[in-house]
């Protein structure tokens, strides 16, 4: 059985590394500081900013790490109030006004694709020119008024971008390895070769961040980066981080042909859209080195999957993909979500049934699940407010507001959970039933971490229910063994 990656490893941050690459190419003096990898605490970060004396400090912000990003901006301002703080990343594009209104230490927000924006921003800081000329940002003028400079055109030809500046980080400290089924522990590197998503899953922010139109590297550019990762960084495994690697069959066929023709002897994993994959391409991908193929089913019930999630395929497509995975001998990685909008207990049971069926077809299947999370700016957020799951005046920027929603911060940061028709007892039983079905156990360390991050009575209530269900299952397991 292969695994995604070990608990103590991390992927290099490609978004920041793209920005570093374009700035370096223009001759700017930059420094990328992966504080988590270097083991920095907040005092270390403040000392680093003080020593480096930067004109600007930028942070990539996700919904999961937003409070850490806000704190970093605050520390930068404490070190030197004249430092310009700029935040980018998916959360910023989705919760821009909320961020600027409530986080006064943040000066500028970069919206969407950042490579061209960061170049113009750096030039404005260098010359003292007005930020009003930098397309694609929100900022405060000298009177405190929030201004938007207008949409920036997406980069049509991604081949024009330099490769991510991996040389600017201590890449060996990322300890990124994949254990493959042949018993080898392979040094891994991640790569993203395309941007955009033409689909419209109701919980996803990707179309807003990257746009609906797909844009991708040419096959030659993809191969050039893979060979660079192999030659310079000793990569033996490539983690394709594209949302849908198979969005264009002709392009992907050519990439696979080139891997085979060049005899690269590389293993890789990627995410699929299973309703647009065909068997000959899948067979070719396996020949090229496909080890793990992940895909979203999201919900077992056809009504929920198609009418609510907006994934318009029948479950037979998933079964066929899993059958092909067994025939070609790679690991399928279906992903499911519990507690969808209007999903009933009976429909949630269909998800469990399908999980078991997939395991029957291919016992190697690496099944993953999650409770539905709510992200800003998505259709799901609108539903959550309409249903009272998130208060109408909820702020993503106030940590105190986390007491007004349900979260499991130990598992996925302070991201609100979506609970509609199912109750917490049912959700806990579903999640832990999956753990039993897939032989994934709830560890003591996870329980301790959950207790550590309790922030409200709501958290205590949910955690207590999960604890009772874990205890119940352990007692049943003990009785069954006897």
C-alpha cells in the first residue's frame, strides 16, 4: 500500500515560489522564509524581519492559515510601521473586503493570479509611485479609503513563466517522500502544470481564483520541469498538483508519450475528473509511471452528487475507473464528503455502501473523507447564511466569531463546518464507520490535538460526541474480538 506522504513532511509552496521566480528574474532582492519548515516561532520571525529590513512583507493566505497570516502582518508593522504588508492567496481573493475592513495591519491585497501583479507592485514600492496604477489589488489610500484598481488579465501563455524558484528555500528540509508499493521510499517533488477549472462544484473556490478557462503548460514545458526536478533535486516521484490533470486528453497523451519516450523512470500521482477519462489514456499513464490516481465522488446518492454538488456523472463511472485501476495495477483514491446540503441519513448511507463496493472491486483503494467545510465566496457560503449555519454578519477575520460556528481546528484550521439535515451523532458515526471500513484508526495524538484546539462550547459539544462514538466503537471491537 502506498501513502500520500509521511506526517513529518511538507510540499514546497509553489505559489510563493512562482512569485519569487518572477521577481528574481526582474532583478529584485527577495527572500522567501518558510518559517514553519525552519522551526521559527513569532520572536524568530520578528527578528528575521528586523534583520532583513524589507520594504514589503508578503504572505500567502488560505482560509486554514488566515489568522497566522494576519498575525505575521501585525508583527511586520510592529517591527517597522513603514513596511508595506501585502497578502495574496485563495482566501484573500474570496474574502477581500472582510479582510481589509477588520485587519488594519494589512495594506494591500493581491487578487487572483499574482505573478504580473507582484512585479508592478514591487516597481511601485521601489519608485514610490502610486499603487493605483497596479492592476489586480485592493489597498487603502492615505485617507484610509479602500480602493480596487481593477481586474488583471489572466496569463494566457503559462510557458512564459519561469519555473518556481525552489533554490530560494531550503528544499531538503521539506523531507517530502512517498512510500511506494515496491517498498521504496522515493524523494518527491510537486508540480502544477495548469490553471483554471471549467466545473462548478458548489463548495469550491478554484474557479474564482483561477478562472473557468483552462490554461496549461505545453507538454515540452512539463517535461522540462520534470527533468529539472529529477536532475537538480533528485526527484523520484512527481506529485501533480493540478486540480484536473486530464482536462485536455490530447495534451495529457503527449505528456505521457514524452515520459515514455525519454525513459524517465519516474513515478507520479495526480487528480482525475473521472467522467472525462478513457481507458487507453489511463493504460498509457500507468505505463509512464502512474502510481496513485485521486478523484472526487463527493456523495454516494446520485441526487446529492448531481443536483447539489454539480458533479454530473453516474456512480458506474467511478466503478469503471476502479476496475481499470485494478486491471492496470495502480491505487485509486476516491474522495467523499459527508453532510451535504439537504443530504439525508439514508443518502449518507449510500456513501458508505459505495465505499465498501469500491473496496470490494479494488482492496488497494485509498479512500478519503471529510465533513463538508464552508469557504468564503463560494455558493456554499450563500447557502450556509441562508440556512443560518453561518450568521449573516459573520466575519472571516475575527477569531472570536469562530465561537458562533462549528469547527474542528485540529483537523483543518478554523474553517466552519456545514451541518444541515444530519445531526452530529450521525456525522460522527459516518466518519468513524469509514475509519473502520478503510482500516484507518483514530490515534491518541489526534485526540490530544483536538482537545488542545478547543475554542468554544460548540467545539466541546462536537468533540464530546466524537469521543463517545470512538469509545462505543472500541467497545464493540473488543467484544467482537472476544
